[in-house]
C-alpha cells in the first residue's frame, strides 16, 4: 500500500484531497496501487476518476484537455476523446476503455476505491 492508501471496512481507499481543493474544471493526479496513476476530475461538480494512461499508446491521459460540461478528456498524445463516466474512447485512434474508479465524497473529503 502507498502512503495515501488505507483500508476501510475491507475496501482499499486512497485519500485524494478535500473537495474544496478540486474546483470545477480541475484535475488531480494521484498514485494508485501497483504503480498506476489515477486522474480525479471535477466535471462541473461531479467527481470522476480514470486511469492516467491512454489505452492507445500509454499517453498521460489526465494531462489532456478536460471538457467539464461534457465529462470528457482529450488525450494529449494523439487526440482520442475519452468519456470520464465509462472510461470508453469516443474517437479513434484509441478503441479500448481505460479503468474507472468509484469516487466517494464524504465530509468534504474525496476518496477513491481502488
Ligand atoms: S496515446 Fe492517447 S490517443 Fe494515442
């Protein structure tokens, strides 16, 4: 387990930040289990999390352009557009989904189930 991981009632969780530290239109990238990095996005008030690795050619997906109203991110490497709710690409060249993670917001804290 990494420094920011905990186990709560049998579920592994990662502490991300307080919800006020991730305003609409912003992303925070955190370390997940087994060296995976995870992008946590605020899509106009809805928090969503995906693997920070494009399924096409391992591009740094969470560093791409976020469209907060559409809940999509564009891979900075070759431009595939990913749906943050499902992890599925909406445009080529990527055609496989990336992992998504449940986000828990409680007492102003954002946590991920991993
Ligand atoms: S690495 Fe993301 S579209 Fe190619």
